C-alpha cells in the first residue's frame, strides 16, 4: 500500500473508524471512476476538494453528484471569495496528490465542510491519500473524523 494510504489507515484506526482502506485495481481520480470500480452511485463518493478561501485552505467534501458553487458557498460561510487550489497548494496543505486527497491525515488541521447531500447514503466512499485507495464511511462518521461542519455546497 502507498505510504499516504498507510498513514490514512493508521489515522482511521486511531480515530475508531469503522471502515478500512481498500486498494482499487485502477486509479480513481474522479468520482465517476471511483463509483464505476466500487459499483455504487456517483453521489456516494465524497470528493475531497481543496479551495483557497480568503487566503486560507478550505476542504470541501462534496458528493460526486455535485459541483461546488464557490460564490454561493463563500457568501454562506462569510468569506470574500473561494477559488480552486492549484496542485502544489493541495500537496502542501494535505501531503497528498489531487485525485487521492483523503478527508483526514493532513499535516495540520484544515477547515472542513461536508456536503449535506452525502447524508442520503448509508455508505460513503472517500479517497485514502492516493488515487488507487478509498475507504468506506458514513456522513456522520465523516463529520466526526474531520471535525467538519455540515454544509450546502451546491
């Protein structure tokens, strides 16, 4: 298993998470690719997206069925603006590559919002630090593991 995925697996165990990291046969850099390999609805994929909100990192865990409305979200959370982070910023904040960013296991805490849409699914799949790794969880567990806040991100 990739070192990033091993780190995420260790954090999941430390935090008492129910799911275990699973290696996929092919990379899953998109929600559609992950859903196809897992045999689940694309909406059950929790995309970990890093944004820059007023100069600070913001992690948005959004359902694979949604796009983040950055202007609406900025207004709802009280920041002047939100823009998508570049790959170098993502790696510096998370220690993980785009396409495999996990919702946890980062070098330091990142403000996190969790798409309320994910609550519709009993099982939610999130990346585990590498494009070939995922883990099963739930909406409530994602909130607990990340310290994130529920949000309407669409």
